[in-house]
C-alpha cells in the first residue's frame, strides 16, 4: 500500500484548507516545510496530563500536518520525511518529552515506513507554555522524491 492509502486506512481525514494568516505548508525546491501544527488537547504534561495523553496529542498534530502536506502536494505518495520538531507544554520536572513526541514519530513510521521514507531526524523539547495552552506542537520537513 502507498502512504496515502495507509493514512486513509488509519482514518486520517484529508480536507481542503482555506487560506489562513500563515502558510501551513510551503514548498521550496524539492522540500515541503510545515508550520507548527498544534494538538486539540490543551494542558501541561506532568501537571494534569499523562505521557500517554501527550503521545495521542502528538499523533493528532501529525495527522493535521499530513492534511496540510496533502493540500500542497496533492498526495502523501512520493515523499520522504526528513525532520520532525516536537514541542511539549510541560511542567519543570517533566522528563518524558521524547516519549510524548514518539506519538508523532510512530504515526510517521506507520504511514511512510520505519526504516525507509519515514526514517527521520527529530527534536523533542519541553516548553513552559505553548500558544493557546495546547499540550503539543509539531512541525515537519518533507522531501519530494519525484
């Protein structure tokens, strides 16, 4: 199955987006770079939210990223994931940022392959706050292979 077919089978929704204040995904040469996509879940990891809830929030961010990429590229096929940057809204003593952002990486691995086009570089950082109090924000860089 192709990445597009896998994503659809996983229940990821692909809907046309309207123009907003910022470009959610921009093409430059053979790369697609996304803005940060935020989780629907709000709150702070380690102060009310669990690592498991954060993991699901990071997956939510990537599902939104995939929709934005689809809006620019028209498909998820023919792409390689180069980099994810994950931001976690966390309490000062929270140390499981990497486990939260695994939710983003795991969805990328499911859609694009763990050892092939989904094998990516990544950062997972903690922040004292994120816009509007969201739990997680993720951005990504893709390479257009074709």
